[in-house]
C-alpha cells in the first residue's frame, strides 16, 4: 500500500506530464483522507488556475497556506488567485499579513515581488519590507 506522500509524488508526476484529470483524482484522494494536506490542496488549486477557475482555487490555497504558512509559493499562489478573481483588496490584505522573509534572501529576489510588480494593486497597508517593491513599481509606471 502506498503512503500519502507516494501518492502525492505520483500526482505531481502526472500533473507535470499534463495528465491533469488523473492528477486531480489523486490529489482529491489524498484530501479525502487528509483534508488539510498543504501540498495536495495547493496543487489542486494550481489545477483550478490552469482551467481558469480562480474562485475554485481560493479555498484550496487558503487551506494550504493555513496548514503551512512558511511556504512562499503558497502565499504567491493565493495572491495570484485573489488577483485573478478580481479580489484586489483581499489580495492586498493578505500581503499585509505576509512574512517578510519566507526563505528568500531578499524580498526583491522573491517571485512574490515580481507578481506584485505586475499587479493592479494600490500599494497601501503593505509591510515595510515590501516598500522597496512599491517604490520600484512607481518608477516603472
């Protein structure tokens, strides 16, 4: 019998190979047993984004982020889905709660930074660590 982590690895392999329906089936099987599994929630959310369904992805990304807020990609995916769903105020509020150092040596080197540069957000109520990003965005406009 396979462990949940082995099933997750199979799902990721299928996901990368473009076999999205089979990957979705495996992610859902994991979530049926472990509803708060961060990677299964996150990856199922990514599948929802691929099918242009950001509102379907939102609760999945929220569960992933709630389960493990130390993963920068979970923050990034959730913010991207909020922006895609037109929920800019919520995206900005989420960013206000984001930790400044989630593993990247520099905020400007972070994938989150580049997402922010491309976003239509207003740049208010942001943590101080993102003020440099805000200044750069103003210069680019």
